[in-house]
């Protein structure tokens, strides 16, 4: 869930901005992440999945138009493809 190897929330802010969601959606997303991780600690590799699912739930609650799962997956795969291009092959 990291944007350019930064803070994990940076990626969610980027997704929030690209989907043009309301500020309440981002607030609810971070609140859901906090509550979920307090009960179920997740490994770093699973944080992006937790973030995508909480933003999906938050957007369904707050937005008139909520992004679909395929929209989140498209952003994830585009980011992974860009990340792979930056890393040289050994």
C-alpha cells in the first residue's frame, strides 16, 4: 500500500484523489483501517489489500458513485507495473 516506498496512507490518498472522492470517504477509510488493524494485525504485504477493501466499503457508504473492485485492481496493477519498470532486473 506504499506510494513510492513512502507511508502506507500515501497510496490511499493518491487513490482518493484519482477517484475524486469526498473527504469523508478518506476519513472513514483511515478509521476503518485503524479499527481493523487494532483487532487483526496485518503483514506489510497485505496492507494494500486492507486499504483497498476499506476504501471500497467507505466509498459505498459515503459516495453517490462508488468505484468498483475492478477500478481498484486496475490502479493496483498499474502501480505494480510502474514499480517493476523502475526496478532493474538482476
